[in-house]
C-alpha cells in the first residue's frame, strides 16, 4: 500500500464555544490535514479520542498485520515440511486467523 500518508500522525482536539468538539489528524512532518471531524457534545469526547488514537495507529497496525501474515504463512510451510499430511485449511483457529489477516490487509489496501 503506498497511497496513504506515512506516520507519524498527530491528533488535535479543541472544544468549541457551543460545547462541541473539533478534532483532526495531521501529518507531523508537514502539518497537512489528513482527517477532520466534529462532535456536537462533550459526552462523546472519550469515543472521539479513542477513534483518533486508533486512526493514528493504523499504519503500524497494518504493518503488524502484514508481518504476522508472513509469519503464519512461514509456520504453515514449516508444518507441511514436517508432516506432509498437514493441511492448513483444516487447522482451525490458525487458518481462521490467516484468513482474517488477509481480509484486513485487503480492506486496508483497497483502492491502491
């Protein structure tokens, strides 16, 4: 995936005079605006902050998914080398995790 702005990103939040919240994500290298949002109430502050922190972590999470995907693939290959009857598709949770990682990576890379 090459279409997104590389981290590090910064999250900024400001309370408005009407009691709402304005928030944005910015590229720390050049200050450019990556994402902007607003909330009408301060009650959602914790949710807004949690969403922003998740968005800030997105590039690192994507890279971690890629690395874990490669590791699981390598472990499957090693198991096949040890036991020629081993079928990754019948391994249960490991196979499900492999597919879930595939889907998450594909979703993140959509449109690239």
